[in-house]
C-alpha cells in the first residue's frame, strides 16, 4: 500500500518541482521536439534521424514524397500526448501510398492535409501555429516483439537533480493503435531502477500479469542496456538545464538506446505502474550534491531498489540468521572479503567502519554517494555514505552504507533492518557467546 504522503500530485509536481527547478530556456527546449533533438545531437546523445521538416506551405508543396522510406513517423513539433502523430509501417502494394500501424491506407495528399492541420495548431497547446517533421521509424527491439502491438515501445525515466528516480515501460496495444501513449490505451509497466527488470503492469484501471489475450508475463522482462539508458536520461538533463524532467527513450533494434523526446511536466501515471510514490523519492535526492551521470545512477541504484525481489525471496524461503554473521563484501578490486557483522534491528541503515572501508578501497571518490551531517552525544560530524555490496545468507545486497569513524566498534559492519527484509533473526546464540566461541577456536 502506497502512503498518500509519498504520492506526487499535480500541484506539487508543478509548484514544488517542475516550475521551481526548470528554467525558461530548458522548458522552451523540451516544448519543441526539433529543438530537443538538435540540443541532444550536439551533446552526443543518440536521437532518431530526421527525414524532413515543414515550416511553410510552400516547402510542403515542393516536397518529393517519393524519397521517403517505406516506414517513418509524421509528427507535430509541439504536439502533446501523442496527438497528431501518424506512424507509417510500410508502403501499399501499388506503391502509391503507405499503410499506418492502424492498418489504414494514406496517400501523399492525405499526409499533406494532415500537415496543414498541424500548421494551424490542431495538435499544439492553445492551438498555436506549429511545424511538422518526418522522422525515422525506430521499430521494435526483439526483446519487445512478444509484448508490443505493432508500434514502438518506449521507456520513460524521471530524472531529478541528476538522479533517475523512477522508470516505466510503455507498451503499445491494439487499443492504442500501436502507440505508446497511456491515455490512448498503452500498457504501463513499472521497472526496477537497480536491475532494469519489469515489476508490475497497469492497464485500463487494473493491474495485470499478462499481455491481454495471451499468457505472456509482463513482469520479469529484462531491459537491455539499462545502465546506459539511465545515464543517457541524466545527460539529457545536463544538456537542457532542466532540473526535473522525463526522458522518453526507445531501443533501436540495431543502434541501441536513443532519446525520442523530453517532458518538463511528465505524467504521474508512472507512480501507479510502480506502485510507489514519486514525492518521497524526489525529496530524498533534492539536496544531494551529484557530480555527473554515473554518480547519479549509482545513487539511484543504492536508494530505489523495487520490492520485486521479494518474489525471488519467496522462492528461496524465509532465511534465518544469527545475531552475528559472517558476510562477504565486494572490495574495489572485485574480490570478496569475509568479515564479521552484527545484525542490529535497532539501526535502520547498514554501516561499516572507516578502517575496513579504506582497506577494501571503498572510500574512493567515485564510490561515495553523498555526505551527511550526524549529531550525537560526541557532537556534530560529517559522515560519508558509500555504495556497499555484500552477501548475507546467500543473498546479494547492494545498499547505501554509512561510514563510521569510531575506533571502538566491536564489529566492522553493522547491518540495519533496511537490508533484513525476508529474514528471521535467531537470538538463541548471543553475540558475546559467538565471539567467545570464535576466540576459543583461534587459541586451539
């Protein structure tokens, strides 16, 4: 059950995040698909090829339709919600026109009339005059062929303060006419930020497990090039200056991920698809100092793991652990080092001694997620939080871990309850008894 306080509403989206963190120039770029593609292309971010642009009736009348390929997409420059887009799948048998993803035939005259409507602002905000363009039809990557109906699926990633905070896959359906727009009938599928694996699917007001009319499961789909997509979304934010935005990314069958468009007021249905609130996630990263795209992705993966892993835990069964456990930590050189750890349900976050973190090479700059001020009876101190990967009871856990400077720690690692989901603690052997037994073994 998602807490109401963690859900982002329309007013909060606009007032607290979009208008507060998005400068006028950035919003102007995102409003124009053509400007967006120009800026991203200059920043070295892949985008679909543009075949033609139409600004005037004169240019439209002179255009040679024969030079277009058999598949393409005709779009308004400032269209909203997928309105006004015509997606061409192939040429007609007689070669005089094309067939759309809706299986309707169109001729050059039909497309020209549609472009005239775009000129007059039929699909733009406040019906303001607009431009039209024709771009490459990306098609479906093989991973999505069983799940998407005709059109191109896309992945929306919400980025705030250079951190990807939430993502979903949008699958075209027969009802959506092969388009990936949710209000037209596409399926919204939540994605785990850490792994790029789909978790839940939402369609027509209900959560569903399978593609409609089939037995194909919508959860458990592994998105290829996932980390690259997350970093690409952050780079879009850096290129445009937007502080809060959504990046729509498609997966080209041959060329990999490319950005379709950006949105400075992305829809809120992504919260339903993930069964999670955006507001709490946005507030969590609002004040962090994030250096670059790679750093932002590391923070995201440390903070926003989805609970889809509970399904895996259910298959493994409930794990029973002792109050003192030996864990294996992945060092900077990828080696796994065994150390003793205390299981402490009184602590929320896992912590590690600075001495051990230094020895394992985990205090290098690129592994530090953020720094926070901590007040205690000894005064105020700055404590660094690092990315820590360890294995406990056969489970791999990646988590943010506080670095403790105290030299009197009996245990180099304390595991907090945040990382103990799906585990039971057996208190029959106390920590002291465990340490005493180990000390006796050393003396033998």
